[in-house]
C-alpha cells in the first residue's frame, strides 16, 4: 500500500472445516462421504449445528431448521451432538497453536486468531507457520483446517474462507488494497445479507465502491457501523489478538419439541432454566447485575427483555421476580413459546475499557514483514 505505518502484525485465522460434522465422520466410518448434519431431528423441531460438505451441496447450512434441511435432502443423516468430544478435540488443536504463540484468541471451539509476529520458533514467515499448524492438526486429529494469513484480524478471517476446505490463503501487505477493492461486498466480514442489499441499492458492489464513500456519508446511512465500513474499505483494523478473553455473560436456554401454550407450563420451564443458570454462575465463579430474557414464539419470531439491578445476582430468589416481570412484558399470554432463555451479564470484574476493541473503531498500521 502507498502509506507508511508504524507497526504491522502477522495474524493467522484458523477455522476448522465443518468441525462437528467432520469429527463425526472421522469417528464413524459409515458417515464418511455421506450428507450428515449434527443437530436436532426434524420431528423435534431441531436446528442444524453443523453440516458436512456433502450436505452443503444441497444448500444446507448451520442454524437452518432441521425440517428444512430434511426437505432439501431426504437422505440426510442426523447425528446427535457430542459436545464433550468436540471440546476435547478443540483443546488438542489449541495445544498445537500454543507451540507457536501464547497470543491465541479462540472465537469458538473451531476457530481462533493467532498473533505470530513474534513466535516461539522464531520463524520469519507467517505462511510457513500456518502450513505447519495445518499439517500438525491433520496428523494429530485426522481433521483438516483452513487458514488465512494477513496483517490484521479482519483480513485474516476473510482469507481463511477463500479456499475452504483444507485451504491456505495469504493477503500480503502489498496486495491488501487491490484485494479489498475487488472483493464483493457480501464477502466482507460484518456485512450481512440485509446490509449487502442496502449497499447495492447505493451502487456499492465491491470494496472499491465502498471506498468512494466518506465516513460521514456511511454513518448517515448505516449509523455507527458506518465508521467500521469506512475503515474496512481501507483495510484498517488494529484490534489485538486477546488471549484468555473475559467472559461477558452466563446463560441458559431451552427449545421445545412442542410449543408451550399454558402459563403454568411456561412458568415451570422458566424455573428449570433459572436453576440451570444458577448452577452455571456458581461453576464459573461469576456474578452479574443485568438479567436478559429471551423468548422465541411459535412462528420463530424472537424478543428479548433486559433489566439491570443495583446488586449482583446469585440466587433464584433474586432472579425469579425479575424474570417474571420481564416475561409479563412479552406476549406469552397470547402466543405459544418455542424457546425460553435467561442470561446474566454485566459481570463482576468486567472491564469495559479492556484491550478488545470494537470493529467500529478499528484502525490499521503497517510495515513490511515476511509473510511468504
């Protein structure tokens, strides 16, 4: 790029390929080469947690209702999730990451950012490190991963999706500008379907089109997200890779095979969720002051209601009256309920000014380093 910068980092984003489904295919030879999904069955009104690449050929994807997935592929195999196994494999993979750097920021069980600017093996090339990590993951878990390598988190995450599955893609410093300008707008991380459609109505088809808009114009059209869009159009993102991220919330929720229609039934299930939530708070050793209720109705529409208390929440006696009050502000008396959930946030020790920076305020710095 034409500008000079004070500092540049080498960031890798590693994303396991169809992780849950791949673990199931690895462990059960019968599933190999077949369309499978991990998740609830159609008759239980479940949703797809993960889809194998064979299933994806039918347009099946995560978060899709299982009933829809089955309609698209009548021969689809539904597999019950084994989260304990996935967690064990995830920890194996993180052990591989930590051989190269302690700056590992997991985003979920199957993906993480790594800052390898300074790494434990003294390797000069981030691409070489990514290649070694992929090889070690395959050797030790019999699973494949895709990796993206670039100068910041935003670009590394986009890069990891470019050549899936089992891919490795580099966006070097001198190619950042051209890459972003040619990138279709729906490929930008953080630009969803609705936003992409709105951008197209404004004549924004790719990064070059987005870059023509001033920050104030984007803010006027997209609110605070306009600053984020302005920055990513220029490859700007100085968010650090933050290991040991502080937990922001503790929650519990349940979905139901049959909608809840009777008030007594709803209240009984709410009490069960409160008990689970308290156990999880105790296990995590945290307390919070904000309680959020989530309700999904029978037609899949969803609402949330929140209230912040003056004291921390640590008992059912504290949660129940607040949860009931929040519940009364919804339409559960008139509509059936498919899902109930409660979350405690605003946790003790939570620092709103920690190193994790929002995408909307991202900036970017660069120098020439060896990425090849």
